[in-house]
């Protein structure tokens, strides 16, 4: 049985409802209906007057209700784009953010300054989007590498493995359950260390409503959001070779504090040269802590 509403009518109505909760209301409506109809956007554009059957209409309303409650569109669709590739996501991992793509850019800029094979570790891999993306980029550039992805959550690792398999690179990445460096042996050294730790303070609840759907352990940290990154920094020299590059995503107000902390800590720990800098994102906000060891 067909409903009395066409594709255009359904989309227009949903867009009006979503405008109160989403800055991308029309895009959200399109994506939800594409999922229900198993089609692409060109189909919606070409068949706007076509009536939607009752089953599809009811399914669309179910998904729309979830989005109206601010559930991230990525969880509803079960996937998210990252660095022009599709990654499977669910509520066991963070939704990959566009700004996190810059960690890949920074890593690729550094490749020519590092010896091969590139031995990289992704701390707190989550969906695996960083590890898988970097591995794919290195493979495309015919640069030899060894890749390790760590996460404390077994459910996250299961999803990361699925993404590696989906992108046909499972055999080139090792996934391991670990609380940052904890499960590693003392002789495991890396010349590229990447991290996307939790960095939001528990007292800071001025975040978007959709964040409440994401795993709290991947978002919030003690010590005003600095506990995880400080723990990583305290163990960093035990697993970094020379030369090596460390890149970690940070909170936009944490750059100056972490710069001072890293300088004080590394001066105590080692005598080799290092360069510490804060990298800003496209919005001009502090986004990454970057440390070169040479």
C-alpha cells in the first residue's frame, strides 16, 4: 500500500521538523530517506513526485524520531565519511570528526622525514579510522610500514577490525587491547605515534546534545580533561625512537597548558632534541599537540 505523501512532501516536512535541532536539516532528511529507500540522492531528485509506500514511510518516521532527539546521523546510518572513505560506526565508538582528518595530513607531511619502514601506533583507535586511513595512504604511496592500533574497549576493537576488513587492509594492521601503552613490551618502538584521547573535562557539559549518545570514556577525562594526554606523555619516551613524531588531538583551550607540561616533562625525561608545537585546525583553534624527536 502506498502512502499519500510523495518523496518531496516527506522530505520537506522532515526538513521543517529538523531545522530546530540540526544545522544540516535538509541533508539529514535526504540521508535518512536514502537509507530507507536504499538509493542515492540523484534518485530522490529524479523521483520527487513518487509516492512512498506505508512500510518505508513508517521506517523513515522511526529514523526521523531518532534524529529529532539529536542522535548523531552517523549512528542512525551506521556509517560516517572520513578522509573520503566510509567507516562503519556505532555507539561503542566516537563519530569521526572532520577536524580529526588533519591528523592524517600532519602525519603524511612528516613521512619523508622519517626512516622506513614507518612504524606507527594509533592510541585509542576507536573505529580505526585513523589507523586504517593512514595505512591505506601509505600503501597507495608504496611506503613500507608496520601498523599497530590500540584501544581499551574490545567492542571498539571489534568494530575497528571490521573497518580494516571492509577496506581490505586487515593483514597490515595489528589490533590490540591496551590502556594506552600498557600492553606493549619494552622493546616495541615507533617512529610515528598518533593519539585521539578523551580531552573534555567532566565539569564541561557545554557540548552539543548529540555528544550524549557517544561513549563517555572516549570523551571525558579527569584533571580538567588532561589526564589521558598527560598519561600518554609520561610514557611516550619509552616507546619513541629517534627520529620520531608524536601527534595528539587536544581540546581547543588546552594548547598552552599542554605545551608547558610537555616541555617540563620531556626536559626531565631525556636529553635528546625535541620540538614541541601546537597545530591549529581550519577554524583557527588549537587542535593538535605535535612533538618531533630528533
